[in-house]
């Protein structure tokens, strides 16, 4: 089985003063603006690194849910944050680390088992594997059920 996903970026102008628009068939990105100011100066809008962080949090949460469910422990709720660090070095800008932080409400499971499933999801989610050159850190916390 093979699944393809697509997106389009249109950029106009120089790197610093220019701007672009991102689109994808799913509809969430529909001429969504992005620029250097949005990327490096915290101007309102999106940027590639924010989209990678969101993709990683979403992929990890889904992988964790699948893993827990397969083990007989479907989660009530998983909340994942992804903090991405972009660092400028001699070779240019690099995504250095992504810190995943997940809180899970999962009935009938202990913290050690939750941590084990979270580690497997971190290693196995497709976005984690695509980011193999990035230091991916994980903090997993089990919170009271129901």
C-alpha cells in the first residue's frame, strides 16, 4: 500500500522581503501566507517549522493511540505538544531538537506501561522516522482516568 500527499508553495520576491503561500488539497492550507518575518521574527502567520511541529505532534499522538488500543488500552485523551528548536550554525539553519510532551488519560494502565508505549510511538511514527537526523526528546505523563 502506498499513500501520497501533496502540497504546493508559491514564493514571490527575495528571501527577506518576499512572501509565499502554502496550499494542500485537504483544505487546511489554502493560500496560507508565510514569510521570513513569520519564520524568524514571530510575526503572525505560519512557517515550515511550525508545520513540522504540528505534523509531528499529530503523527505521534495517532501512533500512540494505535499502539495503546492494540494492547487493549484505548486512550480517552492524548494531548501532545511539540517544541521545535531551530538553530543557526556555520552550515545555516538546522532543526536541532524536537521535544515531544504528551499527557495521556488511559484507563487501566500504569505510568511505566504508558511510557513504554510512548517510546514505541516516538520511534515508530512516520514523522519521527523522517526526522531521523533530529534529536527527538520525549516526556510522557499519565494523568488520572475519567
